[in-house]
């Protein structure tokens, strides 16, 4: 079966017999196949970089963020330490904060 993207590559090198239908086997691979195989691998990596193929590993169990901006995320629930909102007004409502009592 062809390896259509990087998530289908095998951890056992011998099981990776092609890249996007470019044969990698001994006596099957022509010099042009070497170039094409590298190009296909580079395209597979670019797909992950562009987000068109999801990266399935490595996974992360904790992270330290020391700066920058995070966008495109779901509001973090109050139970998880967030405000459950994406606006200040909604956060005050969710946290039952009386704005009039604020300095």
C-alpha cells in the first residue's frame, strides 16, 4: 500500500517500500526515483507545516508559555481555570464579578 502522507510512514524502515508511489526497493529504484522520493518527503513535511495534514506526535502533557499570542482556541472553562468567555464582559458574568465594585 502506498504511503500517502507522513502519518502512514512505518517505524520499521524496511516496511517503507515507497513514498507517494515512488518505489524505494533495491533493483526497483532509478536515479530519478531518488529525486522524486526526496521531493515527495519534502511535500509531506510541508503539508504538516501548513496544517493540511495533522501532526499526530509528539504529544505534550504540559507546557510553559512565557510570551506571545495564542489565537484560534476554544474558551477555557471556569472549571479548568479559565473564564469560559472570549470577552471581558462575558468573563465578568461567568465569574459573577460585579463591575461596579471594581476600582
